């Protein structure tokens, strides 16, 4: 069963959204849960796309 693949533009937007949520006082775990991905996925995306943000 294949999952939905996010496009790079969507990934960058989600990474920015996590940064905003963290700025508002949310923990990483809560912020990542709100955008609908796992922490592992978040850190992988941040490693790959972090320079774009």
C-alpha cells in the first residue's frame, strides 16, 4: 500500500509551519503531529530540505 508523496514545495511549507508552531510554544512532537507526519519524517525532511527553508 503506497502512501501519498508530498511535493518538495509542500514539504518546505510544512517545515515552515513546524517552525511557526514551535515559535508559538509547541513542542516538536506536537507541531509535527499537527502537520500530519512522524518525527522521523520531519527530521529526514529537515535534513534534505532544511537549506531551502
